[in-house]
C-alpha cells in the first residue's frame, strides 16, 4: 500500500494598511529576502510588489501595496490608491496590517475598503514596541468588534516573531493548485526595478524628513557584463534646492547614497555592481500623468 501524494496549495495574499504600519518589512521578513524598500518616511512603497515564499506543500504569493493615502491626493497618490484597491481583486486572502495599540480613522478607512467575500486576517504589527504587554489583549478585543476577521495574529515583523503563526493562519485559505511561480523565485519584479527601488530607499534613509516626498529614481542604463552589473541611476527631484540637498557638501551625501545602494544591490543580486548616480531636476513630475506613466506608475 503506497502513501497518497500530498496536496499542494498556492494562492495570492494582498498586504494592505495605511502608511507606516510595516507592510514592506512584513513582506521582506516573510520571504526572508529584502525586495520591498522600507523607511520611516510615509508612502515609501509606490508599486505593487510580489514576494514569493515556496514551502514543501504551499506557495504563498504576497502582494505588497502602497499605504492607502487619505491626505495629499495629488495625481501620484490617487494612482497609488488605485493600486491598493486593484490588488484586492482576485486574491485569496487579505492581510490587513495595523500597528499595535494604534487604530484610528485612517485604519478604518482602509478596513472599509476590504471585501467581505475574501478572508481577512488582521495582522497587529510592532508588538515589540509595546511597553505594557498586558494591554495587547484588550486592544485585540476592541478591534475584533470592528468587523469579522478570519484570524487575528499579533506579530513583530522586524524581529521575526509570530510569522510562522501568521503563515499557519493563511495556509487554510489557499486553494489546491500547482506552483504559480518556479520555487526558486522570490519576486516577479526584475533587477532593473529592484535597483531603482534600492536607490530610492537610500535617498529616504539619508535625507530623513529634509527632502519632500516628490522623489523618484529612473534607471538609465542596466548592463550585465559577465557577472558584473553596470547601472546608471538618475534621482529625480522637483527643485534645485532638493538637488543640492541630495548632493550634500562636496558631494558626500550622494556618494553615501550610492555606496550603500551598491552594497545592497550586490547582496540581492549576488554579484559585483558598478553604480553611478546623478540627480536631475524634473519639476512637477508627481502631478504629470505623462511623467508618471514613463516612470512605471499606473
């Protein structure tokens, strides 16, 4: 008598929430690799980014989305909100991410967008930041009154706490089916896209709140020479003052941005990278549909 083959499950899981609740950090830690950039600056993620985790009998396809923006609705942010709502179509599970002990009208607006026909798992992130852990249970009880959740899982994405529990909560909702992606893939995004995102992350990291949100990065050249990647990246800003801010005294800030971006690329791409970075002024790009389209924003 032979054992019957185990059934494979695979499906799509959308990660949604307001800005700065840790969606990208959660995605990166779930798949064990950094593919979605993170920063303390709100609205860091601007694209739908897919992260793939393949286990022996399950393939999880996570879709990270921009934080749903309820303020500053310029052309860019309106487009980002459309990315969020479109990501809720044709998924099997939604991870609704909030921050421990923080639930306000912004979270409620996102929650009200969530479909009732798809299981929603509430992910309470950043529990490591809670000074008094005994406040977690009352908080969970209060949020549970807001709507029906398929499961509620407190986690610390940054510290990899309770992520296995989260996967266990998602697994039963994924349908039977073959692998959607090859098992060695971790994202459907190409290296050119990932390179631009890494540079943009370093811009946010090294400028903090000094530089406005209206910054983008375009890869003007991406060549593979043997095992080395030669990459030319342009950072687009709105004003000359922003350009000077990014370059810094004697070019030191731009040099640091380039160095740290190159190191991250070499780790992700597993090979040497030659990176050159420039700063260019493109006034009003965040409100220009034509410019947004050329930069890959839908």
